């Protein structure tokens, strides 16, 4: 018997699909060996993030590509490089930051497609494999270092990095595959998706900024993977892409499930961003098909940092 009323179900439909000219046919890239063994992968989209002009930026992990998609669904390959770009966020100055599994945190100039490293190690130890990132209102960067961590090896890390002082702080190093992350409205709590634990952890900050009393905010179930990218709405509700379950869940600020946004074409719903009309549409990367899904949810998302 459920503790809550059944969530509202909304179907998400294809808004745009990666053009055939950009799909890499009949190839099993190096990235697939550990992540999609035995499969040919023509693309794997992640990191959706809108800029101030309404363009949607996405990453293509196995082929090291960054794409910009115009509001009318036209794809442009901005750059390709030797890396595995995953999470992508846009700073308020318009510069793009990328969590790259191979290279750590990178900075991309959207005007010329040039990269530069931001932080790639802690105390001379390279990261395990960075996954996603988010900014707070002060411009500090929070990011996950997932690697191959999981319930068998709970050593995934979450960091905070000050771009002004270059101070890198390790917040936790016991994560069960830390992935997507968002701050609550007051920025006194960080939510982190633990993919292989099929849960979302709550990391409260003490007055000195130290994380304490870490606990489970949500325990999910089902699917062939777990929670991945996340976003916050304007009422403090949490929206979670459930990879391997073909959906996005919408929860209230207290963890009550209110929405289930279902994919109509594939199962690997990895990440999401609010955008579109009144910032109340969800745009979802469906990585196994190369599709971007769209759903009108009638709930406005928190403005991304680039809009502040």
C-alpha cells in the first residue's frame, strides 16, 4: 500500500533528435567497454543546460563532443576533443563549465570553442571520474567525482571549489556513485543522486560550511540503473531523471512524489533541464536513442545560474 497518492503521469515526447550526420555508426568506443559493454554506441547525450539565448547545450560523452541546439531544434557541433564530457553548467558570465571523466573540471569559451583546465586533481591525486556540477549564488562550484564507485566500493566523492580563491574542499568521500547534484533554495543543503544506491542523499551544511549529519532524502526503487541528473523547481521540489527506468520523477520539498514524466521512446533518461514557455517545460536527455524529450509540467523551474 502506497504512503502517498499516485503521482500525475505525463508523457514526454521527442522535441529533437541528434541528426544522422552526427551519429557515429557501427562503432563501440572505448567508453562503452565499462559502461555499455558489447554495444555499438552512436552517441550518449548528457548535461542539458540552457544559455541566456534559449539554446540548449548538451554533451556527447563517448565521442568528446559539445553540441548547441537552437530553440527551433537545429544542432551545431561546437567542439570535439579528447575527453569524456558529462555534466555541463553555464556560469553567470556565460562561460561553460564541464565535468569530464578523463580531465576533471574544464572551462569552455562558447565563442571560440577553446578549453582550459580548471581543476583536475586534489593533492596530486587525480579524480576518479567527474560526473556533474552545479553553482551556488556566490559562484562556487560543487561537483561529483563518481568514477566506478558503487555499493561494492562506496568511495565516490563530492567537492566544493571556489573559483576566486582556488580552494578545493572535499565534502564527502563515501558516496555510492555520486552523480547529479542540486542545492536547495536556502543553499544550506546539497542533494546528491547516488546512482548505484538508487537513492538521493541529503548533505546539510553547518554554519562553517562543513557537511554534517548526511542522510538519505529519497530511496527509489526499480529501473536498470538509478537516479542521475536533477533539477529544482521554484517551490523547492526536486526533479530526478531515473536512468534505466525511462522516466523523470517530481517530488515536493518534503519528498512526496507528485509527478512521473514517462519517456515514450527509450529507457535511459539521464538528465534534465527546465526551459521553454515560462520555464515550465522539462527537456530530458534520453541517451540510448540520442533524443531530447520535452514535457509541459506546469511547474516552473529555478532559474539556472546563467540567468541570474
